C-alpha cells in the first residue's frame, strides 16, 4: 500500500525467527515465494553472512 509504483521493496528476513527446523536458505526461498504470490518480482536474495548470521535481504518490486 505504501510502495510507489516504481518503488523497490527491501525486506530483512531472520530465518531462525520464522522456522528453526529448516535451513536458512529454504526459509529465504519460502519468503520470496510469498512475495511472488503477492504479485512482486523478486530481484535478488542477499545472504548477509558473515555480518549477520542466518539473515538475508530480499529485494523486490511490484
């Protein structure tokens, strides 16, 4: 609702807060698929290790 038509979405994902039983990469893909289902184009999934363990940044646009 707040994203401009030409805007870029960046969302931080902490995999262990979502599902501790899955590998972090699986959680990142799962969250990216949710964005695709909501009508977004996922441009990139950036793993933030070694700076932030088990975190990723997902970049997308409408």
